[in-house]
């Protein structure tokens, strides 16, 4: 299995924090599990989700985490699937306009960007809060040995 992308893992942690879930590891499923069948409904509502005959597929654990966070937030009523699909499509178009080759390898990076945007747009967390947690996560990741769970500490939030 390939290594977890640290930038994407940080974003997954930010989104997890914004959703009210707290975790100390790089990849952690939300405490509230999606309802049975919700991933099937999501793949029907958002046709671009990478999938096989059995449902969504993920190349790395953080991708599954990002997917699970979006399902949990949808189930809590934060957004509808049409809202999500529009936000995700906009993120993909933005990335393509900036030179993303659209090979599929960056799909869940767009997913995380869309998750951050919708969380901020819905007032769950401000962009400033997301940036604050991203910076704290970067600081915590820099001081953590590879393979060790990353833990956010109060000093990670100190201004540099």
C-alpha cells in the first residue's frame, strides 16, 4: 500500500474536526457510521465517484475517510447530494483550469477541497478556522515521527 498523502490527510483531519469528530490518527473513521446503503445512494447521486461493481473504491485510506466524512455530514443534513455534486464539480473545474491533468489520481483531493468549501459555506467552520487547523496539523505533523499517530496539542495552535 502506498504512503498516506500528508496534505490530504491533514485536510481529512480538518474536515473531521469541522464535523465535530476528534481523532488523533491520520486516518480515522467518523464516530457516527454512515447508514447502511448510504454509500450506494451516494454513488448513484454523484456519478463521478470512483467505483466498481461492489461500490466506491479507494486507493488510500485517507480517501475512504474523506468519503465517510461527506456521507456523515450529508446524513446530518448539512447538504443535499445535488449541492455536493455541484460543489465537487466546481472544485474539479477549478483544478482543471489550474492545470490538473484529470487522470483520476487527484479526485479525492478535489473531494476534500469541496468538503472544506461546503463546511465553510454552511457556517460549520469558517475558512479562518480551517486554515488555523491546517496550520496546526502541519506543525504537529512536522514534529511527529513517521508511522506515529499525529496528535494536535495546544502549542500547535500558537502563532509562528
